[in-house]
C-alpha cells in the first residue's frame, strides 16, 4: 500500500513523514537525557563534596574531536547523495562508522582503567552518573552504528530502487547522529571539566 | 462521487478504484499476528488491553476479600497461591502488597492506555482522518509486540522468587530498591515505555501528515484532537520515567545509590552502598511522567464521549473551539503540576504555592471540556443507545472525580487527605466510572465498524445499569473512609488503627459491590463474543453518523476507503437547518 | 529539481567545513578554560555557554535547523520548555526546602 508523503513533501507542512518522525523521536531523546542531566544537578547540589579530576581530560578531548569529526563525515555522507556521488557517500559513511568505533574503543579503555581501580558505578554518585550517562550515550552510538551498517549493507539496495527515499533515510540517520554528537558536546564539559 | 449507499453494494475487501501494488494473499501469521494493518493492530491492542483490564480487576477482587474479611482464607482459589503468598489460603501482607502494586500497574499501563490509545487510537484515528493506514505501519506493529513483551515480563514477575513488585505502582525508593520483584517491573516498564514512544511518534506524524483532502485541523473530530494531544504527552513525558527506571535498575543491579541516602539501615544492618542518593529524585522523575499519564488516561475517553454525544444528540458539539483550545492548554499544563503528588515531601512554601497554582489553573480547561459536553445535551434529541448510556454517565462521574481532586491539589487540605482512601476514591472516579465507561461507550459505538455487526442492546443495558450502580457503591464510601483518616495500602483494611473502627464496615460494602461489579461484566463479555458471530449485520453507517470512518465499509478492507476520501465540512453537521436528513456527513459532496 | 538541489548542497558543504573548524576551535577553548579553575558557578556558566554555542552550530547547520518547517520548530520549542522545567524545577523544590 502506498502511504503518501513518504518521499514527497506534504505541501502545507513542507515535511516528509520520516523527517517529522525523526525529529519527534529526537524530542523524546532530549527529554530522556534531560532527565539524566536533571538527576546530575539534583545529586550534585545535594552532595557535600563532589569528586574532581577523576576522568582523563585528554582522552575525553580526543573523543570529542572524534565524535565531532564523525558528525562532519555523516553530513557529508548525506550531501554526497544529494550530489549523486555514490562512491563519496560510501566513503563518508564508512568513515563515520570507523570514527564511531574508535570512540567506543577509547571509552572501553577509559572504562577498563576505572574498573581496574575499583571505580565502578557503585563507587560513588559521580561514577554512577558517569557510567550511566556515558553508557546510555554509548548505547545510542552502537544503535547508530547498526543502522549505518545496515545502510552500507543490505539497505543500500534502496538507492537503486528509490534514490530519494534512500537519501531521506540517510538524512534521518544523520539527524540522529548529530543529536548523539550534541549530547556528547554537553556531556564532555559537565563530566570531565566541571 | 459515490455516497454511502453505493458503498454498501460493493463487497468489503479489495476495492477496485484503488491501485494496490502488493496484493498477494498473506499467510495467517502476516495477516493476523504480525500484521502491519492499523485495524488489526488496533484490535490486537484492544483485546490484549481488555484481557489485562480483566486480570487487573481480578487482582482487586481478591484484595477486596482480604479487606472485607481480614485473615479469612480466600475462597475457591485460596490454595492456588502457594505458602509463600497465601499459606492456608490466607493472604500474607507481602502478597497483598504485590496485588496492590500490580493492580495499579496493570490497569494503567497494560489495560487502559493500550485500549484507549493503542486500541481506539489505532483503529479509529486513521479512518477518521481518511488515511489508508498509519504513517509507519511496520513501526506500529513493533509497538504492539514490544507492549506484548512488556506485558509478559510484568506477569512473569508473579512467578519469580519473592513474588511480584510490591512497592505500589509508584515504586518509591528506598523500599522499591530493596524489595523483591522490582527488577522485572522495571524491565517491563522499559518495554512499555519504548512501545509507547514508538506509537506516539506514529500517531503525531499520521494526524499531521495523512489527513484527507479538505480536512483542516479545525475540522478534525474532537477524538482526533484528544489523541494528538495525548501522543505529545506520551512523547515528552515518558522518557524521564524511562531514565528513572534505568537509574533504579542500576541501584538494584549495579550497586549504585542514585536513590539511596547515606546511612540507610535495613533490618538492623547498614546498607553497603556509597549513599548520597536522593529518594525524592525518583519521585520527581516518576511524577513528571505520571501526572501527564493521568491526562493520557482521560483525554482519549473525553474524545470518545464527544463523538458519541454528538452522534446521539443529533446536534453539533457545543463549543468546538473551546474544546480544542482547552484540550491543548490542558496538555501543556499537565507538565507543570506534578509535584502536587509530593506536597508531603517537605518542599518549601514557594514551590508548594507554585504547584498549587498550576494545579488550580489546570482544572479550568477540564471544566470547560466537561461543560461543553454537558451543554451539548441542551435542546438535544437524545437517543439512549448503549454507547450513549455510558457516555452520559461519564459526565457526572468525571465531575465527581474532578471536584474531589480539588482538596488534594491544595496543600492545606492535602495534609489530611494524602495517602488516604479519599485519594483512591478520587482517582478511581476519574478512571473507572470515568475513562473505563467511556471506553465501553467506544466499544459499543465502534464495534459495528470493526466487525460489521451490532452488539445486543438488552445485554448492553444490563451491563450499563449493573456496572453504574455497583461502581458507585465501590468508590463513594472511599471518600467517607478517607475523610475519616483511613490510610491506603494497608493489608488489614485499617483494623490496627483505632480511628478506623467506625469505617471498617464500609470494607464489606465495597467488597460486595466490587464482586457484583465483576459479575455485571459477564453480560458484556457474552455480548461481545456472541455479537461477533450472531449480531445484527450493519452497513457502513448504522448510527447515521457524520465522521469519515462511517464512509468506509464495515469492516473496512485493506486501504480502508473504496475511493479517495474528501472532506467537505466540519465533523458534527447534525440537524443542519434545511437539510433533508438530520445529519450531513463530512464526506458528502455539496449538492450542485 | 535535482540539479538545483545539488548546487545548493555544494554551497552548504562550505558551511559544513566552516562549522567543523569552529567546533574544533571551541573544543580547544573549552578545555583551555577549564584549566583556569574559576569559581564553580562561573566555570559552569562558561562551559555551558561554549557548549550551547557548539550545540547551536550542530543544530542549525548540520541538522539543517536554520531552514526547517514550522511543525519542527514548534515541537522543539515545546520540548525545550519542558526540558528547562525538568532540569530546574526539581532543584527548586529541594533548594526551597533548604531555606526554612
């Protein structure tokens, strides 16, 4: 069955269903991370003392640079499709995937270091928040990577069948990915620097 | 352009006017189990929701035995529960708490919302806006199955060691962190919240993007407006509870202390956790959702009542604009009242005043909506059909529920009433003879559209009158008990407190009424199944209604409409002066 | 329609690169600022302002919010309001209590 406005925009709203849908989903994600930031605020204000300097700023900075770069490669992956450059699209999407993997790798290194010192989520509320916030964030990265793998793999077939729909799907993936980056842009200073 | 009569002659099923690309016959699993058709999914939600409502109600009927006859063995099924829940058939306090927590959870999250939003929203809304299906049919299917899994997880929690969740549907820490059964509850909630989020995205996109030609926002049936606002509430209010559930899971499984304060001692032993947590953090995150959640419970019901009243008064709804503005304003306000559930947590007077003010303000749109629906009856030609009986009863019942909320929303009176049976009376009035009655109205009203057959009116009347009398007998005495100071959630019915002595007799009355209420659901159940096979067959528009769903066949086939739906006028053009019939459907073209 | 799309996107690429470079610079600034050990309220303010600027760039340029549609803007505005409420009102109820 043909659902209207999947690929072409509805005239009065100017939107495709997918574009509207992904933004609504992102709105709910804002509330999800918002709740966790709210928890951070409440717990930190209520604490007599709060740990400082427990996290590796160099590793956090590198990861920030990596994630912002992956946001760049992601938007280029979409832009390449708009410019009908399939090869460039594949390259940029693969780069995004690679950068994400490196991000996760560095997070793994950080986590291992903390666990090695017995600094798990049980250690104090700072670490509880650190692991929960970055853990949930990492989960979002993994989900994003799965989607990218799908579009590099079996999902790529759609480009031949319906290039506009495929482009829209990559745009939606990009929007999700930029949001993941945006969360980190706030997580990094809050957890690592303040 | 064909009108309703011509549609009758075309057999329901695959229309010829629409070109369908994919019409191979689907196997049983793809057609009825993993369907992407909103009508099938809607019915899946509705049936599952009804079953959970019945189960949740049964839990309450068992609880009411303990309250009416504390310490007496539960009859008939007493030895089904085993020695760790009810040795010798006598309910243990822990089991009472499990029944209480699960009754609330199941009724709210597994029963009412899946039925009102998942069931009615899914089935009716696309038809009412002239859409062939939801914007994201596969996502819709996923939403249902994730809900189903969540339901299974919740039910499974009864069978784990230590029993099900037993810290109230509100799951307050520290008790919920150290109690049994809570992990499954939290995992179940994560599933249910995910299902809800996916569904709300689908609903909003569908309503905004897939409206038929001519269907502007101010021509939408009130039911659709109600579902739209409800979906925004679900979208933005549920994620904090998902976050909170993750935090509580971490407290239970990863040894964190998000909600555990320093120095907590359990059974004489200090808890070996880092501490520094805040139990109020859970309360804030929980109620941030749970308050909008109660509007999720009532809004679709108001929408259904609006549809049924318009149809059975043969008049347009009074104050359509007021209804729309009120429901939108109500949705917005619902996000900033939540701490009226927390007046007793020690907040200062400034914030208490803030929440009291917003709570008083939010009563205004509710009253406007109720008044508009009431005024719709003025000068009406009322048809007392079964749906109309339930819809009419909704009005005073919601009125009582709403009015009794006012002393709870004001801190000084809440001091006396908080956590008493008054609260239970208040919220049940809104949800039980309120929402659930509206849902029954919806079932009787749209059953013909979904099945092509009418339900029996005699059984419907028995169901209505029996339920109406019994349900009032169940909940009205609770105000008396609450005003007398009887606390809620006590497994002995309050016996241990001297001040409750004069109030205990009501427990027996309430119990009897509750069991009678259960019996009066039998006519409904019988009616439902009997009518599926042998109800009187109907055409497209058995109620002579005006909204778009009544232009489709009963039941609609794949793609819903036989020709592309076009809307020519507002949704409630009943008794238009000078018109030939007492209703002018939205889909009927202007006469040349 | 596709040709003009392509040209428009080509223009955007320059904006993407500009934003990317700016984001890098701001990242360096935010780390450098943290070395100054300001008083906590000031440190928080500075960090959040820089993060907000980075976030706005990602939002307006990478996420194309600079030329989006009304429905999206409306949704995001509503979300932002409730986000602020969620972030600060629970804190206010606790702080209020501390000032008996």
